[in-house]
C-alpha cells in the first residue's frame, strides 16, 4: 500500500501561503480532485515522482482537462516532437474539437506548449518506466482515466521523435486487475486465432506486483490516426469474422444469457432501486418468450465504439478489450457502435431506441422482432454494467 502522507504525492498539495490574510495564489483545481489524486497514487506505484515544482530529473508536463470533469491529460512540454506526439492521446470525435486539436499539434511542434497548457506538473522516473515496458520508448503522456469504479491510469509511450511505441494501463484496484487480466488473455487468444479483418494489440507486459497491475501493449497508431464516426464496411467485416471464428467455443444460448443477467440483478440486491428492478423483470419476461433471438454467435468486444477503434492503412485496428467475453446478446457490438454514433449526433434519449431499431431493420436486414428483442437485451446489459460500476449505494 502507498502511504500518501509520506510519499512525494503529499507534496503535490501544498499549503497555501497566506499574505495579509489572503491566499498568495489559488490552488489549481485538478490538485484537489479525488480521481486525479488516485491517478497520482498509481503513478507513484510505478516509480514516478509527481510534484508541482521542478525536482532533480523531472520534466514539465502540461495539464489538460477532459470534456467531462475529473479527467485529465498530462502532456510532456518538451521536447517539441514528443509534446506534439503526446496529443495523439486526445481523441476527439466531433468536428470542432478535432480542429482545435490540429491547431494544438501545430503549436506544440513550434514549441508553444507552455502557452497552450499553462497549468504544470513536474514528473520524474518516466524513462525508467518506459524502459521497463521494453518497447524502445523514453517518454510518456498520461490520461488519469474516466471517473468510475473501473477508472485506471493510461500511459502513451513514445520515442525521442514522438512516435508512439506502446500503451500501458495501471491500476491499484483489484476489480480493475481482473479486467486487465481478461484483456491480456483475450489479446493472446486473438493473436493465436490470427484474424484477417482487424489488427489487435500485442501484449508486451502483463503483471500484478505489490498490488499494482500493469498491462502494456504495442500499437500501430500514429499521430495522424483518427477514429471513424460512422459504421464502415471494415467494422462489419470485423464483427462477422470475430463471431464466425469464435462461435465454436464462445456462442451462448439466449436462455443461458437470461439466467446470467437474472443472477446479476439478484447480486445487486438493495443497490438496485425498485423501479429499476421492475424494469428488468419486465424486460426478462419479454426476452424469455423467444430467447433464441438473442443467442450470441461468439466472442464480443463488449465496448465497441468509435473511440476504441480506428482505420490504419486501410485496415481496422480495435483495442480496449477489457470487457470482452461471451455474456453478450446477438448484435451487441453492432448496436454498441450504432448507439455511440447516435449519441455523438445528438439523438435524444427518447428517440434513441427508435433510431437504432430503424437502422437495424433497414440497413442490416434484421426483422422487426429481432431488432426489438436485441435492443431490449442490449439495454439490459448496458444498464447492468452501469449499475455494477456505481458506488456502493442504491
């Protein structure tokens, strides 16, 4: 365990100097953020030292706030090529943020990072961590993670020219350890299968040591890579091959899926408010009339969205496999992608199901009843995952 009272992390939150009864300067908002603090613990656990002030061997990092609060990017301010390359960690999907990112990349290449990111931290030990991964990298950019019980630190590892060599995920939470172990096992399985329609990361390091889990994988991502914001034939080819090549060992009957979901509802107990329990009961009854309509065809990615895939040299690349498994209904990955696209386009919640149903029937040849049942199953799994990721209260 890390004692934050005695490590360098305690120095990250300085006592405010008072002058004439007023604070000499206001403390940066990220410093007191709970999730930011948790990410700093993870950074210390892998040998990094993080402080507000320069210290021996440290490098300045700019702090960029994510669009949703409590999510921060830590981007090296130098050298310039690495600073520009670190912006690949920021993956906007809307037009305006993409334009802003493009301008930021140009500014970073001109050495303007200190003006673009005025909030600073100083981090040492990065080179030692990069060498441990063994991918030829010497620099890192960091993402503190999306606030949730499954939050984790992510690192983008780069060489001196700013080329991306690997990604790493770090966590002190045993629940996240299980997810990272699942992802490593899934990537090794997919590597053995040798899918033709998609590239997936290769595991470089997977370990849990002294309560800290690290999963590092290689990547083909370049600074120019961007995600696709609508379903492409590349996605469809991948989903078809994935289900076909894994059907023998991973296909599940609809009845067994319903039994699993009912067990999850029971395990949630008092954490699940009564209106939600009633919703699940109604959904399960509807799905139990024709369970064969939701039977899975094979392994599912589990979080297949525009931000977890991109096109590189005419081929799809899919990553973030930590939720992969067989407990998903038919068309789950397809609906997951369509759902993310609809939300990006601002489709209102009241119209979301109808929009998805229309696309399933008109574009993908599902019968109305298939589309209806698979959408209900999708939203059941989506809601169960959300309930499982909530704090331990109703």
